[in-house]
């Protein structure tokens, strides 16, 4: 019988396992493989640590090892507005990193006391009187384990959320697509955010990683996703960025919480953290800070009162809810082509580049 079983070893799950395994009997289950200190399958992610995520790492007392970094480090956002035909640069400091190395590093920090089960997927949750029985599968192998607390840290397509709270309001989902190209005549080293209402009502991005360029977009699943991504490539080429055949492509779901009832922390002995709960910025899709912060909040709540932690967790996460509410207000300005055009034309807080 485990005290706590965490499903998903992304930044939320591995942070929680690290914080709780000293005090409780913890099992961390992850469907991806992990060998010789490395997560094997890639995650579709931009791999940028925004200032909020840097702050939460500092709160957790962590500093980033240098082998996780990816060149170059980025000091600005270049906003390209294809609707209004304007481009502006804004100062911002991102840590550019290799996402798989980041996840692997967080896993490596988990104390030996925790049990880790890689290559297994959660399939079923059965509620018994005082505990839960989980069915885990890896190929033909099936395991059943018992646990008092279940934590869903299993991301945007959370199985824990689907199995335990299917009646709860769904969070708006996008399909995120990313293609990787060999870097040729380089665009300036910054985080490009691209606005074009013909492609998406959210945004697209471009990030340099070592000798590659990632082009990505958050697209409405109801649209012709392939056609919209091709249109984005056409626009980027017309803008003067030399991309040809991608050598890699990946995609995944991306959540965009637009109402507070789309955020859900769980009930009784089943809790959700990270993107599984809906904790992700609706204005920028920055999710790493929320995943680690919600893990910290849940760990403090469980340590305070293991039998009634949900009340404490719900109270603590009001701050995250308010933060997402503010980001939604910002989104209304950012994603309306008229107000965005006005703000960008005013030039407030922007600067010119000379190269
Ligand atoms: C294209 C894209 C780009 C992004 N770029 C950035 C960025 O640059 N910066 C930023 O801050 N945020 C970014 N985000 C958001 C960020 O990636 C997520 O918010 C963050 O990874 C959430 O962390 P998490 O630990 O909650 O979930 P995840 O990182 O998604 O981890 C969930 C884990 O659970 C595992 N899992 C899922 N289901 C099961 C199951 N049934 N059984 C066992 N294990 C399971 C998965 O394999 C995964 O390892 C981006 C998102 C997308 C889609």
C-alpha cells in the first residue's frame, strides 16, 4: 500500500515526488522509458524557462546545471503581427534549454526512497473504501497497485482527470505542432511570437535550438491543422526566413483555460497538478512555472494534513486561479487584432534592433 501514487514524471510529478518521498511512501509512474539517467521519448515543447519558472526554481532551492542549456540564450521577444503587418521587439529573459534533459534532471533529484516505475501507463482507477486500486500496463504486462492518495500529474491529456472527473468542465484544447529545420541564414536570436488570425486565434512561435530552428503553432483541432501549418510556413518564408525540409516533426495537445471552472484541483483523495489541472498560461502557453508551483502547493498541503489536504490545496491554488484570470484579461487585448495593433503601433516598451 503506497501513501501517494503520482501518475506522470513531467516537471509537476517529479517535483512532487522529490518533495514528498522523504515523508511518505511514494510511487511515481511514468509511461515514457527512462534509461541511464535519460528520458527516452521526446516531449513537444519549446523548452523555454520564462522568468516565472526561473523564480519557482529559485523558491525550490534549485539552480540549473549547464548541460541542460541550449544555445543561444534569448533576451527578447520579437512579436510579428501578420494581421497588422507590424513587428516589435520586447525585452524578456528566457533560459533556452533541452526539455528532455530538464525532465531527466528533475527525475534525478528524486530521493532513492521513492519508487519509480517507468514504461507503465495508468489504465484504470478503482475506488475502494479507504484506498484506490490502480491498473498499470506496459505492453502485455499488467500490475495492480494500492494507494491511499492518487495524484494526476499526467499532463494535458490526463488519464486521471478522464477516469475520475469526466463530468468536470473540459478545458479548451489546441493541437500544438512543431517542425525542426537545420538553421541556415539565421534569424536574430530571440523568441519569435507570430500572430495571424487566418492561422490561429492563439499564436505560433519560432525558437533557435543549437543549429536548428523550431517552428510551432497552436492550432484549433476543428480547423484543417495540416493546411494551417502549411500556411504558416508560407508566411514565414515570405517574411524572409529560410526553412525547407523539416528533419523532425512532433505534436501534442495544449490546453488553454479560459474560465475558472475549467481549472480543477481534484476531490477527496485524488488530486490534479500541473497541466492535468489546467494550470497553464492562456496568454503564452507557459506551463513549467505552474507545474512546479502547483506541485509545491500540493506537497505543502499533504504535509500539513494528509487526511484533509484537498481543502488546503484548493485554498493555496486560489493564487494560481487569479493569475490565470489576469492572463485571460491580457489575452483579450493581445489576441484582438485591433487592440494588439494599437499597442504595437504605440511602441510602448519596445526597442529597435541594429544588426
Ligand atoms: C508545443 C508546446 C510548447 C510549449 N513550450 C513551453 C515553453 O517553452 N515553456 C513553458 O514553460 N511551457 C511550455 N509548454 C507547456 C509545458 O510543456 C507544459 O505546461 C508542462 O510540460 C506541464 O508539465 P506537467 O508536468 O504538468 O505535464 P507534462 O510535462 O505533460 O508531463 C506529464 C507526464 O505524464 C506522463 N503520462 C501521461 N499520461 C500517462 C499515463 N496514463 N500513465 C503514465 N504516465 C503518463 C507523460 O508521459 C508525461 O511525462 C509548451 C507546451 C506545448 C504543447
